[in-house]
C-alpha cells in the first residue's frame, strides 16, 4: 500500500514540477517567474522527502531542509530586488 501511494505521489509531484518549470520558462512577467521558482523549490523539497521515505534514509530530509532554507532566502532576495532595484541597502 505504501509503495502504491509513493508511486502516485511521485507522479503527481513530478507533474507539478513540470508545470512550474513551464511557467518559469514562459511566464509573462517577472513576478510570475519568481512565483514559479518558489513553487519549483517546494516541489524539489517534496521530491526529496518522498525519496527519503522510499529509501528510509534521513540524509534526504536534511537535504530538503537545506533547500528550503536556500529557497526562502532566494525568494526574499528576488522579491526585494523587484521592489527596490537592489538587494543590499
């Protein structure tokens, strides 16, 4: 039962990843692309967590935590750049 749920979860998260990548490449404006990038890193975290569950390895959970931290900082920096034109005041 767990393998079937993991397989379905991998397929759905991979589809969400592909749709976010499409929006990142085709996005009509910069805020849309930043939102797609934010969604991409969330999908990457989901894939790593699912892989950690499948392989029963805590290493993937630590990698997901690092990606979450870097993604948050990157999103804040890009949003600040869009609003003000520079990152460091």
